[in-house]
């Protein structure tokens, strides 16, 4: 799906540029492949995995506590007064809600950690792509890994199109 999108973008760009620019220079890259081949990636992935394992361990501990409370409740419910039974049920429900909240928070935290670790590397790749584009006089560099234009240089025609449409 990503390659057809990149091909469509190239086709649109080529057809639109054929009138104004006859010697446009295109390049392509797979930034995902570069990311996997960078030497820092392995250590960053290990660090992210260690953090995910830590969060998973915390989740397992909470799950074991939940199982123990449920098992204790099921074994002793017959002999409990209404007040004790309601208190135990509330404890179990509260713990279940804390587990669900922790899971959601852990997922967000893991995603934040991934961005924190990998964003500098991604920025380094973007900077290198921009430098290569400028040094080698590319007009466009397409990322076939993401289907995006990662480098472009030329005239921004937004103002002209807005004027044509009567947009101020």
C-alpha cells in the first residue's frame, strides 16, 4: 500500500512539474531500513524492551494481587457478613480499575519512552536526508517506507492556488 502511494505522489508531482520544470530530480529512500541499520538502534531497542519488561512485571504483580483477592473472596464469601462482603467486593473492583488505569497509562508511557529514545535518531536521519537533497540538487526525495515526501525544494504555490480559488 505504501509503494502505490509513493508512485501516485511521484506521478502527480511529475505531471504538475512537467510544465514549469523540465529537469526535476527525484530520489527515494526507505527511512525504516536506515533506522534498523543505524548502530544506535540495537541499544535503543534493548533499552525500550527493558522498560517494557519492567512495566509488564508491575502489571503481573498487580494481576497476582487481584487473583489472590478474588480467590480469597470466593473461598470465604459464604461466611462473610454483608458489610465485609461489600467491602471485599469494593476492594476487588477498585483494584480492577487501578489495573485498567495502569495498563492505559503504561501503554502511553511506553509510547512516550519510544519517542524520547528514537526521536533524536529520526531527526538525525531527516537532517541527513535534507543535506543529501541539497548537496545533490534533488527537488524531491520520497520515503518509500512511509509514503511521504521527506525532502522538497522548489516554489510553494499555496498562495497562487489560494488566489485562484479566491481564498485570502
